[in-house]
């Protein structure tokens, strides 16, 4: 039997995402992923002072403003011919890493975790552990007061594979509540380095305006210690528990297996040696990144601008009535190929690259803990597991970056904005490869183009009718109940999509 399932909006993600899937005998045969809202940031930036860019682009998203700000100041650093001093580079790394960690914890506990546990089961606990009894009674009263919607979309109508052990579920509920506190610590950590968050005031071309002091370092250490404990004792073990309970999800959500990383967290001032390297994995082979191979198709996007352009010549002309189009996302391609981006892509590129032995042995350790090989990571659970592992790697590295800060040394350098210039800022956001391209004429922004992680992952079909990575990875997913397609939702959420970013 053939069915069409339409979910709009997809909940527990960021932004306006719709997904239409076709099934045949309960398996997905085709998917269309739809960005449902136009934003217009690339138009807003035209004609403005170049220094507005890192402030305006941070407003693309409240989840990853730090990364948009960093992509923008990297593009401006290149356009102005400047290099931040060591303290400035490290403060940027620390703020960006704090945002990754905050974002990853938020995604697992507050957005996607409820795909795997049936929270209503916590009320059936009959044991005597006083902490669990207290939590159970709290949950019961919340449900009775309707603060937790017991009939909500994640509860009884889901097919049976949810974890229903009340002890495990009470543990997850406790961690859900802890995650709310811990993500606040991660957010505070980022704000320490950038003045405030979201939408940092302190990110500027040439570095960061925040100064390095002993009190800053000590305050950061205290917050970081709490994050590291949570990641090691709670987040990673919970992801491994979910992996053990849902082995089928190492086979579901499999993409083409082609990945892109722009590289991130420079370890030297020239930026030539990032902690997580740049690279392109195609057919299992690692290639060096060629930024000129990036183009954006718009055949199925609501834009009238020319298709297949590089971002340096990119245009964003909305055409909401365009025939045949179905998404506000463009379709970024690398040498014509759709590529998946994100923590999975970053760690697989680093694993193949092999120069960062800390990352390589951490991935091997994770594979041992879950009893899997590298190929299994190309899956729903592989995306969750690499997100958790990346959180640990970055929290550990932050401790070392804090040691490298030198109080009272400069955190930024002077610059002048040329009348004419251009630059590209390539970095990674929590969700994957992020690029900003700036062109300056007459001291003003003549063109500004962003190619964003979720634009890659949730892209519509391209000019050659190739589906985007999420569209591809949904194919083959079993859907037991067309009215509650939880299996497809797990595939979708494993990408941690942010449509606010993707359309921009
Ligand atoms: Ni709106 Fe973002 C990240 C960026 S995603 S969250 O991470 O850039 O496409
Ligand atoms: Mg764009």
C-alpha cells in the first residue's frame, strides 16, 4: 500500500520545517524536505557598513549566533588583511566551543531524547529509592496539573519500541532537568568570553573586545568543570544506553556517506592548523577542501536568481510563486554532490585525516563502547554518538585553551576597512560547515552570502534531481503507523536541523 505522510511543522527542532514522505508497504520510498519560511538576511546586509555584518548575521539564529558572528569576522579578517592576536584567537575558540557543547546537550535532552523514552512510564515506578520516588511523585503531579501533557505527541500513540523501563526513564527525566541547568552553564561560559549571549557584543574583526584577566579564567574553569562532569558522567553514558536499546538505528538514517568539514578551532595564529581539520570525504576517500567547488542550485527553491552559482556571485531573489519549487532553502553542492555536514562529518574527516591522535583514539574508544565499526556511524545513532563525543573532546580542549590565555595581553588588533575588498569566512557551527562571503564596494557591503549547515543537510533536490542529504537518508525508513511516523522523526531529528539558519 502506498501512502503520503506530511508533517508540518516538525516539532522539537528549530525553525519552520515540513517533511513530505511517500511510503510503500510501510517503508519510505521518497522524501521532500521543505523550508517553509523566507528570512532575507542576505538582502538586509546589502548597502550596509561592513562592520554591521557580524551583528546582523548573529540575528540569523539564537541557537548558533556565535558561529555566525565568527564566520562574519573571519570573512572580514580576510577582507581587511588582518590576523587576531593569540588571545583573540583563543577567546573565539572558547566561545565557539562553549556554544557547540550547549547546543549538543540541548539537542539530545530537550529536543531529540523524547524520541526514545516514554516519559509517562515514570509514573509506574514501584521501587523504594527515595530520589526516584520523589521524582515519580513530582512527575505525577505535573501530569495531573497538565504542565506535562500526558497525551502529547511523544506519548502513548508511539509504536512500542520506546524505552519503557520506569527506572531508566526516571533517570532520563532527572537528566532532562539537569540538562536545563547545565546548558545554562554552557551559555554563561560563552558569555564570559564575549560580553553577553545570545548575540555577542564583543566579536569584532581582528579578535574580541573582551579582555583576559585572572578572574575570567577562574570563572570559566568553574563552569567548565560542571560541563565536563555532566558530559562524562551523564551525556555520553545516556547516549550509549540509547544506542544499546535501539540497535536498529545504526542501520536507519544512513546517508550517501559523503561528508564535508570546513575545519574549526585554529590552534595557531595563521589558522593553518585547526583542532578539527577541513576535508571532504567522498566514496570513503578524504580529499582536501576546494572552496571553489561550492555552488548553490535553485531549481526547486523559491528563487528566481541564476542556479549553480558560486557564493562569490550568489544572488538571493525570492520568487514565492515559482513553478516546481518546494523549499526556501537553496541546494548547496560540492563538485555537484550533496554532502552531509555536522559533528559526524567533522569526526569522520578528523578520523580519516588521522593527525589529531586525540580525536582518532576517542572515536576508536566510542566504537568499542558501542560495539560498532566506523561505517555504522553513518546512521541516526552515529549522529547522536558523535555529537556527544565531540562535546567531550571540546570540553577537554577548552581546559587547555584556558591554560594558553595570557592575562593583560592584547585580544584584538587594529584594522582599516578598505573601500573595495572581499573575503570568505569558513568555520563550523554546531550543526556543520558554515561559510560567509562578503564583497565590499565604496566602503559598503555590495554582496553577502551565507551557506549554512542546515542548508546543506536539509537542501531540496538540485538541478540534476539529486535529493538533499536528509531526503536521501529518509529513504528505506520503516514507518509502522502513518499517523505517528516516529521512525522518520528520529531520522530527521538526528541531523539537529535549524531552519532559521538554513534559509537566513
Ligand atoms: Ni540555527 Fe546554525 C548551527 C548555523 S545551523 S543553528 O549550528 O550556522 O544550520
Ligand atoms: Mg545563502
